[in-house]
C-alpha cells in the first residue's frame, strides 16, 4: 500500500518524491508543506493545488514572494517546531 503522506511530482521530466508535512485550505486553495525528508532538517517547499485535469491533483510550487511569506506564517503557526528562514 502506498504511503498517503508521500507525493511524487514531475518537474522538468524528473520525478521528485516529497513527504507531506502539513496541509491547509486558504480561500478555497489547498496548500501543502512538503519536504524531501520525512523527519529532521531538510529543504521544505510550499505547493498549491491549481486544479485537476484528471483524477490526480495538480500542484505547483508557490513562487510569488508575498504569497510565500503569507502561507509560510500560517504553516509556522500550525506547526510549533517549524521555522522558515
């Protein structure tokens, strides 16, 4: 059985496996905080759901600085032990 807390993204014809750390819905947009490592220090990414062309959700990396800062603050509040720098 596949781990439901793990997702696989395809970017530039390369598959990237990420672990979902947290998920939240803001303004009818689903955001996820994901990391390459299940535990410990590693790079974290914020992605947002942009729609679904099939039965699978379509996510893109949040790149807008204002949106990224705003969503980062929300994830920091949701997770006591996470700090974005």
